[in-house]
């Protein structure tokens, strides 16, 4: 199935502007018809879902672009892509550890205030 940019926008819930931005950044490479209109297919849709997943876990557009360029070169770049993804996984794991540490500190502070309020209530 082929999708015009408008239909692809509705399918992906991304604006036409965002799709064009991703194309200008080299992340999406839609095909063109005889009238030079963009069209997208299922493969583009699956690739976009992966781009959005990388973006959702904090990978910068520059790194996603690098990954996309490697992907475009084919199987000879598997090792480079693996290294890039493993590196970002480590960054993500570090961010998760930091978030969990910050969460724990917030819980400690919440308990502190709960205890203070309980003691104050008991004294009254």
C-alpha cells in the first residue's frame, strides 16, 4: 500500500511539517511518483516507528541520522549500527539509574514530611 504525505501524516499522527523535517534531516526517504509527489509504504511506516522509538528513549536526531545513514549503506554496517545502539543503551541505562536515584530521594523526603506531620498531629 502507498500513502500520500497527508495520509501518512494521519496514519502516524505526525504533522506533515514533521514528516518533511525528518525527510530534510535524511531520516525518511520517501519514494516519488511520476509527478514528483512523495509516497510512503509499509517499510517507511515500520522505519518511522523505529525512529520514534529511538527519539523516545532520548537518542539525539544527529545520532539517529548517523544510524539512518549506516542503515542506508546496508549489511556492511551491521557492526557499526550494533555499536551505536549498544552505546545508546548504556546512556539510557545510566539515565534510568539516575532517575531511580532521584525517585528514591523524593520518596525519602516525602516520608520525612509525613513523619513530621504525623508527630505534630500526635502532639496536638
